[in-house]
C-alpha cells in the first residue's frame, strides 16, 4: 500500500453497518435486492482502492461469494427452479460468507490504516529530529562544538532586534600554522579544542563563544564595563599559559563595542576588533623583540 486510501472512512462505516443490519434482518424481497446491489457496489468500490495485493484477494473472495449468493437468490425467483435443493442451501450461505469476508476486510483495512498512520508519525518524528540535527550542524563547528560564523551573524541580527550592547572580543592564535607543520594536523585540531574549552571556562557569565575561522574565535560579552574585560583577558592568558608554552603559540585579542547603532553592520564591528587585535599583536611583537635585544 503506497498511499492512504481516499475512500471516506465515515461513509464506509455507515454503509457497512447498514448492510450488516439489513443482511441479518428479515426484509421484503425488493429491499433485499437493493441491499444486495449496494453491497456488491461497495465491494467493487473498495476493490478500486489501493489497499495492497493481499487485501485485493480478500475483497475478490468477498465479492465472489456474495455475488454467488445474489445469483443463487435471483435464480431462486425463477418458477422452474423454485425450491431447488441446491439453491435453497446455497443462496443465504454464500451471501453470509460474503458479508463475513467483507467485515473481515474492513477490520483489516482499519488495522492497515492505523499502522500507516503510526509509520507516518514515526517518519515525521525522524524528519523533525533530522531537521534539528541539520540546523544544529549548520550553526555549529564540528571540531570544537562552538557556534560558527553563520551563528554569529544570526546572533547579530537578534541583538539588533533586542537593542543589545556589549563588547566583542576577536581572538586569533599566533603561530598556529607551525603547530600543524611541526606536530601534524591532528595535534593542531586538539589544540583548537583545548583553546575552545579554555575560552568556555574563562568567558564571563552570559558570554557567547564562536569559532569563526581556522584559528579565529569571537566572544560576545553583554556588558560594557571595561575593567571586567581586562580581568577576563588576564584570566584567559593565565589559564592558557601551559598550552601556549607547550605549542609555542600566543593569543592576540582585539576588542570592539557593539550597540544598537552598529549592530546592523557586523562586518564593521569585526573589522574594528580585527584592527585592534593586529595593533596588539604588533605591540607585543615589538615588546618581545626589545626584551630579546636586552638579553
Ligand atoms: N589543525 C587544523 N588547522 C586548521 C583548521 N582550519 C584551518 N587550519 C589551519 O590554520 C592555519 C591558520 O593560518 P594562519 O592564521 O595564517 O596561521 P598563523 O600561523 O596563526 O598566522 P598568524 O595568525 O599570522 O600568526 C592554516 O595553516 C590552516 O590550514 C582546522 O580545523 N584544524
């Protein structure tokens, strides 16, 4: 069975109940003929529906035996054949077997319908789970589990609608390429996961963390209290001390404020944080060069 039958269920129940009632209740001859024709039409109508091959066989059997009963009943009306022993014995029996088979088919149809609805519900639940998983994958980075660049831009839209403000921290790992080159890509991946965990551990309450590129992260912090960020940066440097030393990398951070006036253009906020980050990187490099020259 490939699709749900279009046969109106209530009409079928109504017709079957009527036929059952009249089949077993003694009635006038002409009324019996009408009911017989109705029953045959109903079986023929059901045969036209897509209930599957097995059901078609049962319906054909019902149609055959009920049809034989009707023919026997009609032959019984011919004066020459009146009270013929074979007709007397067969007409009612065939008709009742036909009605019985039809009831059997009907119960089977209801069962099929329920199974089909259960299957459909299972498929719908599976499709919903798959949809949720796809949208999770679309907004998350597989490696670190952090939200990705697409999610960041969605967040900008949400923050613009809610008139939010705060500080965006743009974080870039320095020298990350040499980790891949010296230790291999697998260790590079592990380092990215470690840094992601350290960001999650240290980020101020209410922050959202994103991985927006190879070794680039963004932290959105919903407050504008500057001292609070410097505390966080110190904490991040402290937490990552061992990781940075063992892989010979460093972390550069650039800050840029976001507020309702600039949230509609996230690229400007990112570019501003990026510039601040490069400035910090250059200052730190100059600092380390002058420190080395004193040694
Ligand atoms: N292991 C790993 N490496 C990645 C991934 N995505 C990008 N990369 C690599 O990360 C490196 C990033 O390049 P850069 O930003 O130039 O590396 P860098 O040495 O940190 O450069 P600076 O930021 O200028 O110090 C490239 O070599 C990419 O191949 C990833 O998912 N896993």
